[in-house]
C-alpha cells in the first residue's frame, strides 16, 4: 500500500475502531487495532481485494455446472401450443 492511499477513509476507520491514529508527531500515523487485524485477516485477500462478509463463507470447491459453456435462457414464446 502506498502512503496516503487510505487518507480519505482513515477517520471513518478510526470511528469504527479498526485503526488507532497517533497524532503526537509532526506527521500522523495509523496502526491497526485488534479488531482491525481480525477484519484484515477475514476480509482482505493476499492481493488486497476486499471480500464481502457474506461471501467470505462461500466454499471454493463447489460442483461445476454440467455444461462446459454457459447458455442464455429466453422467456417462453406466447404462441406455444
């Protein structure tokens, strides 16, 4: 992560209890709280993508579809006999 990439969100993250901001020096610094560390472990991938909490429990070894290619479903024709 580059410096300043979370700047616009940092106060929201602090309010949620995910980070602590150290305002004692010339420059502020932020560090993860315990809750923030748990959130990172559960909801951020190794390539820094965010996983929605309800998607984090999806299994990755699901049964594939029976067809190798997806197809389009069209509504029934009104002139069906």
